[in-house]
C-alpha cells in the first residue's frame, strides 16, 4: 500500500467514527457536540496512519 492510501484510510475511519460519537452525544444528550473533537480526532487518524506506514516500512526493509 502507498503512503497516501494508508493515511487516507486512517483519516477516513477516524473522521467517521468521531462524527458518529459526536452525533450520539448530541442526540442522546450525553455530552456536547464539538467540531474541535472531530478535527483533532481526524488529525490523530492522519498521524496514526503515518506512524503505521513508517513502522511497516521499517519492519519490511529489504535486506533484513
């Protein structure tokens, strides 16, 4: 897999999961709906995908 596809998948899933949680909080009145939570969780998914890619490439380096 390429770097862009891994990072895209991480961002997409973290965004969708975060939006789901925020809407549940809004509709069930269990918390507050905050756009900053969605933004920071999506950013975390981006960084998580990047870290995964780096770790995968380090583990599967040629010559080891």
